[in-house]
C-alpha cells in the first residue's frame, strides 16, 4: 500500500486556521485532498493532525467529507506519522505532503512514487535537489526507514521535521531525487501568510472553474504570463 499522509494543523503564527481558509468556496485542506485523489499511484490518503482540542474542528471536517484522520502528539511529528502508517495496515511507502500546499500536483506525486519503487530508495523526494516550485514538495519514504528513524533518539529539529532524521543521513538511508526538466525553484506557492492566501485564491479563481484538476504547468503558464501574480522564494 502507498499511503499519502497530509500533515495539517489549525495552529499557525502567521496565518491561524489556514487549513480551513477557503479556495473557490471550499476549505483549503479539502481542495488539497481533492487534488491528491488524482494521483493514480496512491492507495489511501490520511490527514495526520494533533490530538490538541484546537484541531477538533479540522478533524471533524475531514471525517465529515469521507476522508480518514489520524491524531497524535503534536510535538513529535515523525512519531505521529509512523503511528499513522502502523494503524493504516500493510504499508510499503509513506508519501508525506504538507498541509500548506494547495497546488500539490498528482502527476509529480505519481512520478516520485514511480522513482521510489524503481530505485528501491529509502527516501525519494524533489526537495533535496530543488527544481520544483516550493509548495510542490513530495517525500516518499519506506515504512521501514520511517520505523527505524522513529525508534531512535532524535534532536528537537528532527521531531519538528519528521523526515529530517532520514533526509540528512544519505549514508544510511539511500536516496533518489526527482528533478523537473527546468529549474522553477524560485517560485514559492506555499500558503504561510495572508499574502500567500491571496495569491492562492487568485490562481484558483482563474483556473479552477474551467479545470478543477489544473496542473503545475497551468499555474506556471498563468504566473509567467501575468508577472503580477508571481510568487518567488525569499
């Protein structure tokens, strides 16, 4: 089983409640899950959130729309994801997706999973050797590597960033890197601030009505023909 885990919470210092901020009339988390359903290589999708009461509403919303939720300790995200995989059943790979990425592309996810399976790498991503826009990060981790890393003592950073303990040890966990045919890493499409949300809404308003499954290339065509819409990495 290939399990996609969407890591989302309501807490955010710069944009509280961003997971339920609306894009074309629906909460961002639901728009993201809608896009993930287009990935053909994913077997199951689970939203991983914390057991904090502040995330009760988020969990309830996701469940009410027919998606699965796993809740765990808010401080150790790697442990939460490892337990999520354990609860889901027989899983070979975890596909980790952040909850601030409403432009996640199913085709990019499918290609990352294909690369992981073809190479047998413990960790496959497009974020170590960056060529894709920020916000289209995909990390594919074998469940075995996840279990090994979660069982070991980790520094505080590795608890906050669930893949750090694996990503930063290529000598121990074999890696494969997915690259785009051009370098678009200067674009930043993550939703972390009110300005980011305004950008995401402008893109959804322009593209979603005609094609709910719009691709990364559709967004690129739009922002490159309307420079006022461009979002660049700091």
